């Protein structure tokens, strides 16, 4: 669809500049999209790997916790786990990837998981909490990677829409408008020549008479 | 009073109670039961029939656990009430273990300002004002509320550590130490034969606890020698402070386990695989518990008119209650019978 512009040389020059800029932008956005896609796939692979590790660790921890639950009356277990030794501290940082802001959680301080006496708790509880405590950094890494994947997928979608808009709407429209202006200017040129030729003819006829 | 005079009736009573312990056939049925309700049906043929009457689902398990704990306390009281001479005082000390456990749960609940419904509120040995303790504003108030109970002194001594760390752990260690020291004091006052038997059985118990704890300290806590010695249960038969000072420092888990077992049994028993093997630790705990139960059974096989029969019965009862909790929880978690079998300890 051509743009609603006056078909003159000024507009033609302006449109040609815009077309060149749009083509350069399109190329850049395509490159960005490809790079985002490559990063996205890398993060998806990493997330899959991390999720498997976390799942395995959680399975082990829950298995141990079940064994502990088997031999420990609920009141002792509830009492043993009722009082944490410290607080978990997380730091939020923001990094940039292809100018996309990616938040990142970092474990600043992890409290000691063993906060109970030994008389009423079995060693399976130690094992379970140790595994869970080892799993925590992996879970935080998984959160980071999965959040990055979500942000990258939104950015890829946004970039794809921009690339498509440039490729299938903006550039064709400008190209069509340029063609229209060029045709229009050529027509004007031809009709001008015709008019001049006709004037010349009339003048020659008048001289001959 | 002679051993015969003291133990004639008590021994008959305890033998009668021993015959009511869950039999291997009943254990087999319990292990094979498909769910909690079926396991409860099996228990209808045992001493526990009254406890499981109104059980309708696995959701009632916390209630069964509380009832089983109460049953165990009642079993101690029943034996204490028919005992004569020095025996009631000794059983009272064994019974106090449950009071200390309950007090530790109470202190944790107070410290965390959390759910309090699972605390046992009836009197066990001393008058503990449970609700007033839970409402206390400070540890000082708790110490005052504990009045003339034996817990006032250990809590006062551990107060500084509690205030420094903010954790109830030092209070728990102090309570445990007080209990064991008082128990050993009572053991020291027993007549010679009883003293020898009680020292042996309770000493083995302390050894087994210390072995397990030391392995846990080494594997998970990375505690230094001074902390290990501070947390040790006193009165071990073979595992004494000097022995720990010799074997604990500078060893890895596997060599520590071998050193501890060699110190107690002469060598590492074949049932216990090396620590680095996957089930090493689980097997060690299982082996130690089984060994202890065997020692209790042996005590029942000797001269009957001693305190050995009483200790053996009460500890076997405790193991039985623990096994029942394990089986019922396993049923609630739908674990296969083979796994349940490996989780319970009996001889």
C-alpha cells in the first residue's frame, strides 16, 4: 500500500533515505533475532540439564526425608525443623544480553541447615537436609536460566514482529511509494516534453504561415 | 532387700508383659498389610487395640503417634508401680527421658512461636506448667517457672550459650547431659549386681548413640574434637572420652567408622559395608540397633532376678513402639513391604 505523500522530488529523496535506513534496520534486527535464538537455545539446553539435576536431587532428598519420617514421630520432626539457624540472603543483579535486561538472583548467604539435636532425629534427616542445601544453589541457577528463557522468548517474539513489519509492510510500502513517485515524475516529464514539442510545432506552423 | 525379694513379683509381671510384645508372625502381617487401616486391623490382636479403635484414615497418624508415646509412658509407670526397693527410683529416671524429650519439643515451640498442639501436657515425672512456659516472655521466666524441677539448673547454665547463639540447641544439649548424668548417678546407687548390669546395658546404649552421633558429626557437621566431646553422651561402656580423643581427629569417615567399630567389636563387622559404599551409614545404624536389641535379649536370658529384665523389657517396648510408628508411616506413604522390612529393627 503506497503512502499518502506528494509525488515530488523532495519526497522521493526523503523516501529513498528512509528505505535505505529501513533495509539497514531490517538486517540488524534479523541478526539480533538470530543471535537471540542461538542464546535462547543454549539457555534451553542448560535449563533442561539443571532441571534434571534439581529433580534428581529433590528425589534423593525426599527419599531420605521419607526414611526419616518413617522412624521419627511427627512432633519431634516438627520441633527439629521449627527453628532455622539463619536467614537465606539473596542478591538481585541485572545484566544485559543484546541490550535485553536480564535479572539475576545470587545466593549471598546460606544458613547452616542442621539446627536440631541428635537424640530424636535420625541421620536420614541430616542427609535429606544436606541434599536440599546442595540443591538450593542449583534451584536458584535454574530460576535465573528459566527467567532468562522467558525474557528472551518475549524479546525474540518482539524482534520477529519488528522484522516482519519491516520486511512485509514498511519496506514494500516505501518501495511502492517510491515507484509511484518515480512513475508520476516520469509522466510529468513526458507530458512536459510533449507540451514543449507541441508549442514548438505551433510556433513553426505560425512562422510558415 | 535381696534380689529375689525385690524382683520375684516384678519379674513375673515383666515376663507376662514380654509375652504380650508383638510376635514375629504379627510383625510379618503388619509389614504385609496394604494400608494403614489393614495394619490397624492386625493391631487389634495386640496390646494396642484400645489405641487404634477410632482410626479411620492415615490422617489420624499424628494422633496414633501421640497415643503410642502415652502408651510407652504408661508401660514404664505400670512396671514402676509394682517395683520395690531401689527399682522405682531407677525406672523414674528412665521415664524422665520422655519428659526431657517433651520439654525439648516445648522449648523449640516456644522459641519458634509455633504450633503447640503436639506437646504432651500431662505430668510425666515433674510438674511442668506447659501453657505458662509457652507464654513465657524470656528464658529467665521459663527457668523461674520450672521451679524445683531438675531442669532449672541445666537451663540456667546453658542460658549464656542460648543468648549468644539464639538457638535452642545449647538448651537441648544441657537437658540431655543433665538427664544422663542423673541416670548414671542413680545407677551408681544401685546394689552391686544391678549396678553392673545397668551400667553394661546403658553403657552399650550410650556407645551406640555416640558412634552414630560421631559419624554424623564427621559426615555432616564437620565438628571439631572439643565440640564432639561436649555433645557426647556420658557413661559409654567402650566409647570413652580418651578413646574419642585418640580416634576422632584427622580421620576421614571410612577410617573413623572402622576405628570406632574396631574399638567396640574388635573389627568392622561384615554386615556393615565401608562408609563410602552407598548404604554404609544406613547399615551401620541398623547394625548398631540390632546389636543393642540382641544385648537386651541376652539380658533376659540370664539370672532373672535383676534389673536387667526391667531394662530389657522397657527398651524392647520402646523399640516396638518405634517399629509400629515406622510401619504405620510406611503404610501411609504406600511403601512396599520389602522397604518396610528393612526400616524396622527387631531380633
